[in-house]
């Protein structure tokens, strides 16, 4: 009997020992798990591995689809403002992080160089104009001359010319005092992704005569009287010595069509040509004043000062200039030669 009791006591002791050992093991495991999510210094939850955490040394932590965590350090060079930290380019929630230069342009760490327009075509045109200004601050005053049916060029007039480009394999020339402005204007348009092609510029008087005569003969062949054919032609082609092309002061750009005013090139010229001394010479609705139909392609050099004033006034050159010569001798002589 005594032996049985002793055996039971020993067994009970062993069971209690085993239970105590298991309890201790459970407590120790629980303590290890808590340390994975608690800060040893504060006892507070530590989110330092969270994908949205920002710290003093980290701009942004991001986990891509591979599960690899990425960190961008502001002390590394460079951080491109357009860099997408999400490696999946098709992800709509990709994040673009601005560089320090964009978020704080005045930062001493910034290496951004301020954009300078000192060498832009517009500024260079302004510099040229300043050098060509008179005591009243008006540049290129020589260019403010009216060339039309009542203000013909002198017989035998030929300007000093400089090339401004080519079209169809033929050289295009312009008065050498205004050529630089024309080339700067075309350069500026090209910088904006547009091409201004000088379809026509300086035109010799002999060529003007040929053009006028061809159009005149065409109207006559259509059954118009010679008088009517002359008038119809004169609305479209200036009488020789009354064309701004004969003076070397006008350029026809891109397309000899009224649809040119639907193009980006026309809109650019409308908004910018005056910065280079050019005006739209024959606006819509001014034929009764200019004697010439609407020509959105025809741009005339008058200098920067006058170009801006004319643009702002809404006037055509005939209205802007007060000292018209009112000399119709060139038209009368040409009419007599063709009409008889």
C-alpha cells in the first residue's frame, strides 16, 4: 500500500513539473512576439517599416509588386522631379516626387539655373531695334513708308537685299536693313515648333509686271472687258511699283490662301509678329481702305515701335500714316498701257 502511494505522489510531481515547464515556455514565446511590434525605447507601436512613413532621412518608401522596398534618400544626387518611384509604369496611382529644386527653388542645395531670355530671338530683335532707334526712340523709321496705288515707288528703285531663306529651290530676299528681324521671327516660330516658309518676298518690278499681265489676260479671256479685267486684277495683284514686294518689305508666308488664317502659323504670327516689327498688312474687311483683298499670308515690316502701335490701334497702314502722297500716276500709266 505504501509503495502505491509513493508511486502516485512521484507521478503527480512529474505531471506538475511538466505543466510548469509548458507554462514557462508559453510565457517566453509570448514575450518574443511582443518585441516584434513594440519599440524597445518607448514601448509604443513602431511603424518604421510602413510604406507610408516619412522620416528625416527618407523622402518616400515604396514597395513595388515584387515586394522589394525602395527608399529615396534626399542626400543622394540627383532626384529627378519626373521620376516615378512606383516601378510599375501602368499603375494609375504611381507617385511623382518633386525634387528639392522644384519644391524649394531658393534652397542653397538647388543647382537650377534660372532661365534667361537674354539670347532669345525676341530679345535679340529688341537689341537690334534699340541700336537702330533715333533720338525719339523709334527704331527703323525708314521702314514706315506707304507703298500702294497712290504711293508708288520711284522709277528704277531697287533696294539693297539680303537672303532670308529659300522656297522651291529659289532664293528669297528682303531689304537688308530688315532681313535680320525676319530671320529672327522665323527662328522664334521654329523654336515653338512651327515653320514659317517665305513663299514670296522681294519681287522685281519686271516680275510684278509679268504677274499682273498674266492675271489681266486671264480675266479678259473669261469674257470681262479690259477695264473690268484691270480692276479685278488690281484687287489681287498690285500695279508694278505699288507693291510692297517691290520695296523688299513684305513676306508671303506658307500658303497663298485665305485658309492660312486657320493654321497655327497664322495664329502665331498674329500674336507675335509685332515683336519683330511685322504687321498683318491687309486684314479682313479693309479692302475699301487698302484697295487689296484680305491676305492673311502677307506680312509687312515697319519696325518694332510702329508695329506694336499699329497692332494695338487696330488700324491699317493707310490709316496710321498721315502723310500720304496721293499720287496715282503709276496706276494711271499702267492702266493706259494695258487698257488703252
